[in-house]
C-alpha cells in the first residue's frame, strides 16, 4: 500500500513537472510563433484588434517586398562572409591553442592558463576602447578585419577551455605512437588528435556560427559604410529608416535571417549537446 502511494506521488510529480515545462516552452516559443504569423499577414491584419495568431489571408508578399526593397541579399552575403571566416578561425585557432596547453608544459604554462581563464571574467566594455584604438591605428576601421581577425588569434577563452578538457582525456600514447612513426607535433595535432575531438569541434562550431551571425555590437562599432552592414545591423537600420514601419516585411526578413541558425542548430543539436557534456565530464 505504501509502495503504491509512493508510485502515485511520483507520477503526480512527474505530470506536474511536464505541465510546468510545457507552459514555460509555450511562453518562450510564443514570440517566435508570432513572428512567423506576422510575416504572412497583410498590413491591415497585423494591426487588427483583437489580434489573431493565425493569418486569415496568408501571403508571401512581405518576403518578396522585403528582399527586393532594401537589397536584403547584399546584407545576407555580408553576414555569410563574416560568419564563415570567423567561425573557421574560431575552431582552428582555439583547438590549436588548446593543443599547446594540453600537451606542452613549461614553468609558465600554469600561469598563462590562469590568465586565460581570468579573461572570461572581463566584460566586453573593458577591452572595447583599447581594441578599437588598436584597429584604428592599423587602419582597419570600416573593414571586416575587426570582425574576423580576433577569431584567428585564439578563438575565445571558453572555446579553448572546452578543447583543453577533451584533449587531456586522450591518452598521450597516441602522440608517442605517431611520433615513433615519424610524425611531428603539428601532424599529431592535425591527423591524430583533431579527428578525435569532433563532438567538441561541432559544439564550438555551432556556438561560433550563432554568435557571429547574430552579432550586433561589433559591426555597429567597426562598420560605417551601409553596403558593408551585416543582417543584424541592417534590420535595426531598416526599422529606423522607415517613416511607417513595415512590420510584415520586418518580421519576414527577421525570419529569413533566423532560418540559417535554426537549420544549423537543428542539424547539429545532437553533436552540440554531446560535445558540451563530454567536455564537462572529462579531463
């Protein structure tokens, strides 16, 4: 009898947990669903009171007019260019730096690693002015170099830490066996260790893609020419440049800008979670 009551209590607790999670999921998804719905509505229906979640007369005019009206394809290509180069740089440079910390030790390696971790606690605002002055002195303002170059010079302390945790879990006998066969350190990294950390590589790749694609702050600081703007900047300027905001077009283009991130995350979700989980447990 006591066992049955315990089972019933656990079942009720599980049901309540699911109900709370479903409610929270609906609240989180509602703005996204509203954006999808608004992008397919005509203007008169968008501002109708009381509002309706589903469009009564679905139309794709917002997508067509939004794409043509403000040269959305140009800003899409700009974002794609910056995102691809910055993401590749993040994955390669962070894994290479992590390989050095994980496999090569010196008197200062511990000190340097602590400094690396300390940078995680520095807000962006602290390094903004020195970094801007540095790029300004190098003549790189209003170019894509400030958006891409930092990714090729370390790739971020958090990404380095993820790779270090995984590299340390791999036996050093792999390195020694490869070196006996005549491989140098770079070949060991490229041919032996890097293929063994694919889950972490995909996790870092997804995080870098999402960050660089959605980055608003860096392009706003370093880019001045309209034709060089990324999607994140263009959406804000598109909103501000319209006397009467074309809400349907705005939502349609926001949905188009969001689709690549959704597709990538949905495709790589399993590997992303696996990489984060294994990096946190190993080492």
